[in-house]
């Protein structure tokens, strides 16, 4: 039996929900640590470039594909590119789902720190580094990972309008207000401008490192949600008269502005509280300190606020409430993507939700108890977002870029019309970025940076671990291609 289709009730609700996909802990937790690992201000140059060369074109593509086909990733790619390429849509969806497994763990960290803020523990402790390592080194993250997944599942259970749209209408504006308040306080700390200088002053030598460019494109995908298939999923519920180009632009620019605001807040705080050259080496390395950058240093910001423990506890609470909001709004989009996939195949929505939530919890446990496993998954599937973007680009090329632009992008409701430049970007520039950056990474890993361990699939940050995990998933989906097409296009609930 086909289920009643829901649609977002307004453009504002749609935009806030899509911004909810984009504005997540990736803007606050991940952006700051990736900037720290990749040369500070140098990183921002390719990061801004890829906003225009990667993120905006793919966001437009996802909006258009979802609205045009009304299918999730498998059905959408099959409809656009042809049935034999449905496996590509499955891979795009799996990448986002694999990220969901460990992203729920991050959301759990946020909930844990929110509870400690409410109890007053966070602003009275003297050892924030010890608090972080003690928490992440035990089994407690499993419980908070479960809690995050349960909250996300409950929102999805409430539906598109009552769950996704209503939640984002409340949480996203609240998050922006909280970030603005904290940024103002952070930049007034003594020594804060050293952090701002670190964020915005480029070291041009680092631009010759392929890893900076790879990280910039990956982070852009993380920041904006471009290439995940998440926006494609939400676009299935867009009203027919939604303006694709306008919505995509608002999403991209609004999201990256939040990243910069969060970066200013975090680096101002880090450099104000830990002055000296040594802090650069500390935050730029791999491991727990870098991964927990926002969790270790931001609580120390609140201790600098005047007004005593109550005021400090209040600001600590609203920050981690905002961070939790950001995590949940992104997590629900990942859960919805997976649920939509199974609903398209004919599974009843509530059963699909239970299956996805239970599977997400179980497969997230390894990341909850092992920081090494967590960082491996973040590395593997973060880079895989480039392949996902390449597959979306391929689908449009296969369909015919100009035909797609005219029918799907510039169709009904699009007051802002996209010109022929879009054909060039989708057909040539996006595939070229995928080939050049992944090829550059392969070559230099093999020849220079990891000559002995690049092939080892058990290394956390190796070419081998990526190829093994990507290869297994692609092989499975290629073998299941006909079954997925039969279940999705012939018995499913798409358009």
C-alpha cells in the first residue's frame, strides 16, 4: 500500500531544513580541527574555491534530481542515468549512511557535554583534557550514541512536517543566535586576535601539499552536504514551485558563513587560553586533542565569563545545546536518507525506521569505543564523498547536462535561471576535480608520504584502507543492482 506523501509547507521551512543538513557539527567540531591540521589560513583558499567549483553546483544538482524524480538516491540515479547505474545511487546513499554510524557518536558527545553543563560539572572541572580523554576512552559513549540515535529516530517518526520541518524551524535559528553570542565573547578575550590571525593568514607553501586540497574539498562536502544525497532526499518533499538555484545559494553561503563564525569562536578561544607557538603543534596533530578541539577548549571559554558559576554554566549550557541542535539536525537527515531508501523499495515507513535506527546504533558502536576506528571511518567516508559527487555528476552527464538543466534545474518555480556555464561545471570541472585530487593523493601517498604503508588496509590513514572499503561496498551493490532496481522502480513509492 502506498503511503501518504508529505511536502514541506513553505520555502522557509524547506530552506531551514536543508540548512539543518548543512549546518551541523561539521561546521563547529570538524571545520576547526581540519583547519588546524591543514595550515590555518592556507586552508581557506581552496575551501572557498571549492564552494563555487564543487558545493554549489552539486547542491543545485541534488535539489533538481530529488524534486524532478521524487525518489531517493537509488531510484533517482536509475531514473536520471539509467537502470544499470542504480548501484551508483546506492553507493552515494551508503556513504552518507556510513557517516551516520559514527556521526551519531559525535552527537552523543554533544549530549554528554550538555548534561555536564547543566549539572555544573563542566565549568567547575580543572582538567578539561583529562575529562575528554577519560570519557572517550571508556564505554560511556555507547549510551550517548544510543540516545542520539533514539532522538533522531523519534524526529523522523514524527514525519516530514511534524518532525523534520518543525524541528529545524526551532533549532537552526536558535543555533545561530547562540553562535553569535559566543563569537562576540570569544573575540574580546586577550590574545584572541592571534587565533583570528591563524585562521585568516595563509602560508602559501602549504598550498603545494595535496592533502590541503583534498581536505578542503572533503570539508566543503562535509560543510554543505554537497554530494551526500541528503539534499536530494529532502528535495523529494519540496513543493513543485521551489526555486532550486535560490535555495541552493542560500544553503551554501549561509552554511559556510556559520563555519567561519564557529572557526573565529574556537580559534580565538584556543589561542587566548593557550598562548605561544606550542599550541599550533598541539592542535594541528592527529589524535584525541585535535578530534576533541571544540570539547576541550570551548568549555574553558565559559570560565572566563564574568558573573560566577551560574552565568558560566548558562553559557556553557547554551553552547552545547546549540552544538547538540546542530548534530541532531544533521543526524536526522542521514536517518531519513536511509529510511527513504527502504521506503522506495516498498518497506513500510515505521519498519524501515526501526531497522535503520537499530542498524545505525549497532554499527556505530566500534566508533564509540575506539578513537582509532572513528578516525579511520571519518577519513575513508569523508574522501568517498568526492566519489559520490562524481557519481551524481556522471548521472547528469549520462542524462544530458543541457537537457537536465532546462527540465530539472530551470523548471517550474525557478525564478533564478541557471545558464550554460552549469553544463561545463557538471560535465568537466567536477569530474576533473575528482580525478586530479584522488589521483594526486594516490601518487604522492605511494611515492612520498606513505611509501611503506600506503597499501595496508589496516592502516588508519592509508590508500589501501579506502580502496578495500570502497571496493567491497561497490562490489556488493553492483551484484545487487537488478534487485534494487526491481524493488525500487517497480514496487516502490517514488514518483
